[in-house]
C-alpha cells in the first residue's frame, strides 16, 4: 500500500504551539491497493484521529474502521469482514520546526513514525501495519464454517456429502476397535 494523501497531515503549526496543543481530524481515505497478497480493503477507511503535541513529539490516538476481503481458511471462499483499528503512536519530528536544525530521533523509533523535514506526519504505514495485524486474526468466513470435505472436496456449508459418517481415518480405526472391546 503506497502513501495516501488523505493520511498525511502537515503538523508544522501544531509543533509551534505549546505542549498540550491538539488537533482533531476526520479521516475518510480510499485505500486502493491491497495490503498484501491476501488482504484487500473494500470500503473507505473512516474515523477520527487526535494529535497531541507532547513537547518534541506528537502522540496520535484514534479509531478507524473499514472492511477487508480475504479468503476463508476452511472453505477457501472470499468473504468480507468489518475491521476496527485503534491507533496510539508517537511520531518524532526529524527537524526543529522553528530553526530547521536536525533533531535526534530515538533509536527505537520506527521509520514509519517519523515526521519528515516538511513537517508531514504520515499515518499510511502505521495504519497498514495495524490493518494487517487485525486481518491476520480474522481467519474464517464465519465462526462455524464447516469447510471443505477432506475426502471429496465439497463445500460442507453448501452440501452435505456421505463421506463424513462412513469414512473412518485409518489412524483411529484401531482405537475404535479398542473402545468396542471395553464396552
Ligand atoms: Zn469458510
Ligand atoms: Zn465428502
């Protein structure tokens, strides 16, 4: 996913204001690219973000919603799911907004969390990462998806086949005999 203009904010003015100054923005961004090979975003990303000037840095908090499409891990069908992400990220300016002198950024600061020399704070990459993490946790088209039959390959959500009841995995066949003997 490339950088989205709708997720880029000029924070020069905010950085010139006193610690504690805030800005609040409505987000409505169209993510056109896929997040990765498996996840596509199919509705605009909407929500609100708040920027807080914390001294040298900017703390971004917010909640954003969108809809993703991926394929089910059980039945392989494409499905869509609403996702919601929470942001709580510190962004570090690389220059002093007044003097233009380069600032040292902490070593642990991710490159996605830098405010560039034009005072642009870009949420694209942190949003992409959050969406991917959230999407990774959404595995199935629905919690009770029955998946494909391992024997005949039919989608068991759509049709029931005769395989399930009649076929006993050979690995368990011995166990079954044992159980009968115990009874
Ligand atoms: Zn499924
Ligand atoms: Zn079957």
